[in-house]
C-alpha cells in the first residue's frame, strides 16, 4: 500500500507540474482562452490569472512531490479539481467542443475529455486523502514558495498593459532586406492562416490596395495553425503580401483578444492598431 500511495502521489504531482508547463510555454493562448470562456473580463486580467494558475500548479506539484504539508495540499488540490470540473461541466452543457486549455496547446482536449481526466485525478486524490502519509513534512518553505513562484512567473512573462513594445517584437524579414521597421512606414497584419476572420481582413486590405488608396506598405506576419498554406491563403484572399512566419508565442504577444490585428508602424514607432472594423479604420486614418 505504501508503494502504491507513493506512486500515485508522484503521479498527481507530475500532472500538476506538466499542466503548469503546458501553460507556461504559450501563456498568451491561455490568457485569451480565459477571456473567451468568460472567466475574466479582459486579457489583462487573463494574463494575471494565467500566471497565478501556473504558480499555483507548480506549487502544488512541488509540495506533493516533496510531501510538504501533504494533508493540506491534497485537500486543496481536491477542491481545486472539483472547481475546475464544475467549469468544464458548464462548458459541456453549452456544447463547447473546442480545446479547453487544461494542457495548453500541447494536448488539445475537449471539455468532455478533460472532465474524464479530472474524474481520474479526483479518484487518485481521494485515495491519497484516505491513505495519506501519517506524518507529512512541514516546512516554512512551502508558504514562501507560492508568492515566490508567482513573482517568478510575472518576471519571466512580463504583463503588457499596452502594445508599447510592439516594434521590438516584430521579426526581421528573412527573404528581403527592403523591409525595415525602424525607418519605414508599414501596415503590419498579424494573421492566422486558418482563421476566417484573418482571411476576411487580408481580403479587405487587398481590395483597398486595388482601389488605389494611399496606404503604407502592407506586410503580413503569418502563424500556421492547421492545414492552410500561405499559397492557399493568398488564393482565398486574392492577396500576396511580403510575409514572415512567426511562432506561437510571438503570435499571441502581438494580437489582442483574438486575431486578426493590424498595426501601423512608422519609423520604429507603433502609431495605431486595429482589432475590429479594420478596413473602415484604415480608410478613415489614411483618407486624403
């Protein structure tokens, strides 16, 4: 029994640590997901909540791994899993079949699948509460660790309140030396190749160009999520912008609550950006 208890406690600890890791490698995805699920009113609070959840899961994982205050941590993790499960149940009731975000983007799980996963974890947690260690280790380090982990999370992933560091996040264009964000005048479209809203925005920008509107040069930053290629995107949108591929973290750093987003960057400064009514906003801004 003692060996089984140890194995299950390590399993539960590893699950919390893995869950924290999957959120930490792409925090922007989880920030947006919290907002889309209605758990926070905006992405700024989603960013704070994401870092708090990462810190909490690491704290639980380390505490259980080291058997620090195991009785308290097991009770806490049990009720935390219950709270998560109630939220997942609500998503199932709404008919949501998208990725719930429990394991970030690394392992896509529907709310129903994640609810099943939580049922297993609750069974393991309940068993450990029934057959817990009689004498768990106690250390002041347990309570000092949680705020330290939260501070570390905020330090590693600073929370942006305004897109004032956009230019520093824009990647260099590898295929051409003509694009220089430090000196030029550009409309930078941040687009997901498989996103219908992004395709609509790209098409509207292309139509604006064809009308002869005097616009800054349009360039695209593409994030590939799915099977749509750049060639297919260009065919769908009847567009052909100079582009650079970006990774998942850069993509989520550069968008708002959802893609697309278009920035006006002039001489190394972010002048303006648009998330909605992009075509209308650009026409108004650059009207002769």
